[in-house]
C-alpha cells in the first residue's frame, strides 16, 4: 500500500494519492476577485493538479465547497455549473465556513480517482 505525497512541505502536501485516489484542496490564486472569479480560479487549479496525476474532472468522486458568505452561493454555483461535466457531477456538499486567509471567499476539497492504464 503506497502513499504518494505531491510536493510535500513541512506543514502539508499539495495533494496525496492512495489506492489510486487523489485527495486535494484547492484555493483561488486571485484573491482580490469576487466569489465567481475565485471559484473559477480554484476550479482551474483542480484541473491542473488532476492533469498532473493522470486524472480529470470526470474522475472526481466527492467535493466539499467552503464558502465564507452564503450570499456568494449563486456566484459560486454559476462558476461550478460552467465547469462541471453534465451527467458526470460528483457528490457535492457546500458549507459556510470561516477560512483562515481572510481574502479567500471559497475553498474546494476534492477526492478523485486516478485513471489506471
């Protein structure tokens, strides 16, 4: 049973793979943007890490979205609906949460399958 840590640091790893399942938490790179743009940014980061480990958004099994402000739910959903593959949507939960970086409006945690050859 192998655990692969992607870009491990002292405090966390960028992602972790175990039993062909990737665990990853995405944050937006543009922290001055509104919730729509921050969600799009975080989703692009998900696309990038999944491509890096031989996966894609069709392989996502579970998503938890953390929103600071419930008023941003519609903006987040707009970005999500533009990104998610219709008919391939994962299980999803959205919660209101205070995030540790006060500039974050959204943070997205995923669990996805890695494609096997």
